C-alpha cells in the first residue's frame, strides 16, 4: 500500500466514523420531539403540529340502479329516476344534484341524466346515466291517417294530438270557412288534399265541367291560404261511389273522371281501411277497433272524418297502438303508395 493510498483509506475511515456519529444523533432528536409532543401537550396541540394536505380528491358518485336503462316506446309515464349517492373521503356523505331531461316515451331516442356533486374543498364530480327509448322493430309498410270533409270544430284538438306524437297526416278539405285551420294543418307539416269545394254529390257529379270547376275552387282556396298548389285529391264518396249514378244522366261519370283527373296531373286516393265513422259507427271504441284490427304488414290508408268528434277522440289511441307496434305514420304525397277502389259507375 502506497502512502497516498493509506492517506485516502484513513480519510474514508474518518468520514464513515463521522457519518455514523451523526446517525446516532438522529434518534435523540426524534426522541426529544416525541417527548415534547407527548409530555404535557394536549391532543389539540398535536393537531396543530400535524400537517394536513389539501383535499384534491373529488367525491365518488354511486348511481342507484343500472347506469343504462332501456324503455320500450310508450312505456308508462313518467320516467322515475332512482337517484345517486356521493361519498367524499374528507367530507363523508354529500347530496347529489340531478339534472333530469324531459324524457318523451313516445319518441325513440337517447337521453342523459346528469349527476353533479361538489365537496367542501370545491372538488367536483360528475356522473351520467343513459336512458334509451327504444322503438319496436318497424313493421314493413306504413299507416297514412287521412281525414275528410274538414276542417271542423274538432280539427284543432286533432292537430294537437298529431303534434304531441309528431305524426303527419293528410287532410282532404272542402270549402268551409275555417281558413286558419287549413293554414295550421299545412304549417304543421300535414298534407292537404282536395275533396271538392261543395262536396255536393248532386252538383259535382252532374257533369265533368262542373266537377272540375268545383275541384279548382278548393284548389285555389288552399293555394290562397297556404301558397301551395295541391294536386292530391279524393272523390267525395270515393272512386267506387255509385251515388254519382243518380245525378250523371247515365253517363258513367266516375269512369271518365278517374282518367281525367290523372290526365290533368292530379293524383287521387281512396282508402283500404275504413273507420266506419261516416255511417254505422258512433263510438270512439268502434273506430279504434275498426282501424287497429285491420292493421298488419303493408301500406294502410285509413279513412276518418275530422267532422266527427268521436272519431277524432280515437286518434290518440290509434297512434299509441301504432307506435307501440312498430308502424310508421306518414302523410300522403304525389309519390305515395295508393289504394284504389274499382270504379262502379
Ligand atoms: Zn267526403
């Protein structure tokens, strides 16, 4: 070992001695502190000396019930939320603010219930629950609700029901003095069809010229009110009516009219489900049963009259039945499927 090495070794040995001496001092310091704290000090004093870290942990929200809920379209109203609880490490149990959206069980879609809680240190926690309104498997085809002979004093509440369920229908109107209702029908997205101005069999089925004058009169009226020229029409009594034979002088006017309206660019519609509200039926239940019992896969043009209060009363239940069973409600357009009766005069 060289002398230099020896000096280095001794130096290291001294350092280690120094360190070990200092280490031995530490327990004395701690012991002293513990003695001071323990001896003669109250619990409060210890707390003053204890370091309290800031609360940065947000509370934890626990949902009651499932985090995702599926409701069948048309479920019982109203939706009731099971709520949530919140726990914070520092503050314990906290109350949760719930933001509940307006859940429309007649409209398929997804809604979010939101829960928010804030602890005493201002830490915020949020949680959500998904509520899904699920429509049934769609039935192939569609239901076209059609209302003839209006408007009437029952039309406004019919429009309210259609709006409530976001259903568009078709109104085959005549020349009544209720322009504001035709305007409302149009503005709310329904189709306006022409059903002649007078709806007077003895007059319109006299001859072709009179028929088209009367049809043009209601077309002009609808255009004045809505700004739209309707080319949709329905014959009073339907294309299969035989009442026209009483007034046409044996000219088989219906056979000529069905061809002529199309030649002039109109599209006419009959129906394949009659509610029976124009005769034989006088209650809302009968209207409901007549319509719903005939539905099935396919395209259905339903005939009702918004001049009949009891028939209008059945519409809400018909819509509910249709929506629960996967039917799509549509307004008639120039491109729609049509239902036609065989011409009998
Ligand atoms: Zn009619």
